[in-house]
C-alpha cells in the first residue's frame, strides 16, 4: 500500500479522534476563559487565544460549506465508500506543511481573508469554534459513506484548484490542531505572566 492510499476506516477513525481531542481541549482549557483572558496577546507578534479561534472560525466558514456541498453532490451521484482512501501529491504537501509547524509557536503567514480582525472577542468565539468542530464530526461521518478520495473540493480562494476530500479534511484538521496548540500556548504564557 502506498503512502497515498490508506485504509478508509483507519483514516476516518484517526481524523475523528483528533477532532474529539480538540473538542475536549476546547471545553477544558478555552471555554472557561473570560473575555480579558481570550483577548490578551502573549507578545506583540503573537495572536491571542480569541484570535487563534477566530482564525479557525473564518477558515471553517470558507471550507465547511464547500465540504457539505461536495459531499451532497457525491451522495446524489451514488458514490460509495471504498476500502482504501487516496490522497493527492499536493494535498499531502499541504498537510505536511501544516503538521510540520504544528508544534511551532508562531502563526503561518495567513491570507488576509483568513486573518482574525477582532481585538475584543467574547466567549462566543469559543462557542462558535465548538459548533464548527461538531459540524466537522458530522461531515466525517458523511465522508465515510462516499469514495472520499474521488470527491473533489474547490479551494475557497482559488476555485479552479480542486483537492481531494481526504486532503482537505486532513489539512483542515491539521490547521485546527496547530491553532488550538497556539491558543493553549497563549493561555499558558498569559497565565504565567499574570500569576
């Protein structure tokens, strides 16, 4: 089996477990924060907890409707799950780039459309993020039922660029992990500074 082909159940189980772990982290560490804690930046060039989550909410706002539409189209065409899911070369590169910096303590250079704009965010940013995670879990359940390696999802910024559903899900969740990690670092740094 090549690196681009994986067992369907293992692939989706892994992604589902990652999203469930993000939900737990969000509920335990981020949901209890007050507005001041959400908005305090750990450094001049660092994002606050709220900004990290707002970025993910913006990203989800672009990608989740496209994922839903692509899955709906695949179901309408009678697409059926296969034993193996495939990923493409470009998708693997994008996912690898997101994972490579998962443990880094700095943000990617983010396209303007995805950058957080709020400086006074409230707890609703955390609740919105938790709803997005719930939606991703629903989409993962639907994606198990189609040939996820054959379904194409347009890129929100460049609609002519269509990646495999597997690649989009994997890259999106890698970005979630990265920015939740950065949010937790911001929370921990602020707690240490203001203890």
